């Protein structure tokens, strides 16, 4: 165990960051391939099998307690809880000893994230303010997919300064915090008091495990699983259980060579990057283009999402960062020019995974999906943002050199 721990706890924070960025960059390519395969399946003779697979009923029963859902919802509620657990681990580590532990490093991406969530939401509402059902999707263009964005950055090779990657990663973390809060406050169904009491009882148990620096992963997982089931039954979205659980995992223990948080983060990175997110993309990106014409593409919902991701993100991120620098509350990181900042802001319009997830919460339970498909706007806006960001960065980084 000791040797394994030393492998996953590098002496230098930079090596942890470098490993993270390499993994996220390659994960973006796998994510892209999963989305392409989903599109092929949804627009081929295999379409019926693809739909049948996602609609397959899966149930787990323990005594009188049962959880029964189609496979698609097991992916969205179950596998994505693992993703949010990893997000929570990364967030806690970054806040306690990483890039976000220094106030000077969080002002610029923090300000950019605020603008990058607010402006796309306003763009979306501009197109959908008269439709109450459509208004539920206001948060869809507010997210950034870090794996996809770093995947595009990787295409530019070694010319990309580490400061740009750190800025983009930090901004995406703030985006994830915003998404977590949005899900908690705006996409919660009817509340079950009894189930929430079970969730509440799990919290002091995990607090005690943390207080006594318990290193056993199985104990945290056992309590976390109970909390996830209770959260699922409570009406609050179950993925939030992953974030809550992550906050109780100890970063340090009495043994200086053991960090349960870093061990879990290390062990989960590959699983999430190369299994959880690709499976999610495969299950959610399969858009059938049969019968899709101008009326569907230019419906206010996909239009608002596409323009929110493409224009709203770059305007919100770049505009707020520019204003923050000009008024003197922060400065551009070393190695970043205004051109590369704008290109990075454009990349933030790649909302793929998180936008699909929020879209499934906003419209998954309504009949609105029969009138439009929000995924059209997500894919169009994300693709356009990725291409623009790549072209701007390719030009600006060459100039900056």
C-alpha cells in the first residue's frame, strides 16, 4: 500500500497538473469518438437497437427497497454521480493546496466563469422568454466541458503555455461549482422528507470518518452509496451525493504518505475519463437527423443554446476578464496575451458533456422533446466554439511567440 501511495502523491504540484492535463486532453478525443459513434448508431439501421439498449429496464432490489430505471437513467443518475464525486475531489484539493488556494490565481478565472455563465443564460432567455417550458433550459449553455476544451488545446501541441491550461482548468472548475448549485436549486423535483432525513443522517457519519482520519475507502463508499440511494429517492438530483461525499474525504491523515483524497482521485481519473464520460456521451449524443429541417434547427431552444454557447461564452468570459484587468483587480497570467485569452474564451463555449446533462434534467421529463431537440444546439454551438477557439489560438500563440 505504501508504495502505491507514493506513486499517486507526486512531490511537485506541477507534475500532478501535467498528468491531469495529459489525461484530460486524451480523454477529450475519446469523448469525441463516443459522440460520433452515438450519432452513427442513431442514424443507421442500428437505430432501433440503440434505442432498445437505452430503454432497457434495470432494477436493483434489497427487501422492500427497489431502484428501477431504464439504462439511460442509470447512466445519467448513477455513472454521473461518480463523475461529480471526482469533480468534488478535484475541487477540494485545488482549494486546499492547489491553484485555487491562492487568491491571486482565482480572481481572473472566477470573474470569467461568472460572465461565462450569466451571458449565455441571458442569450438563451432572449430567444425563449415567452415560452415557460423552454425557459427551463436557461442553464444549458452555461457549462464548459473541460475534457473537450483541453482536447482541442492538445491539438496545438507544446506552443500552448501552461498558464493558459491552468486558466482554462480553473475556469471550468468554477463552472462546475455553478452547475452543481444550479442543479441543486433549479432542477429538483418534489422533495421526500423521509429520504432527506436519511441523507442528513449520513453526514455526521462521514464527518466522524473524516475527523478520525479513517483511510478505508470502502467505509466512505458504503456510506456514500446509502446517501446516493436516499438522494435518488428524495427528489434532489442524486449526482449531488457525489459532490457532498467528496467534501468528507480527508486530504491528509496522520500518516504523511497517505492521502485518501489523492488516492481516490488518482484511481478514478482514468475510469471517469475513459469510461464514465464516453458512456454518457454515447447514451446522450445519439440525435436522429431523420426529418430534421430548418424548422427544427432554428427553433428558439436549439438556437438559443447554440448562440449562447458560441457568442455568450466568448463575450461573457472575455468581457468580464478584460474589465477585471482594466480596473486593476487582477492581471493577465504570464504567457497569455489578449488574443490567446479570447481564443480560450471561445473554447469555453464547448459545453458538450455538462450541457447534455443539464439538458436531460431540463427537458428529459417533459413532452417538449417532441417539438425540438436541445442536443442540436449543444452540438452546433460546441463544434463552432471549438473550431473558432482553435483558429484564434493557433494564430495568436504564433504571434505571441
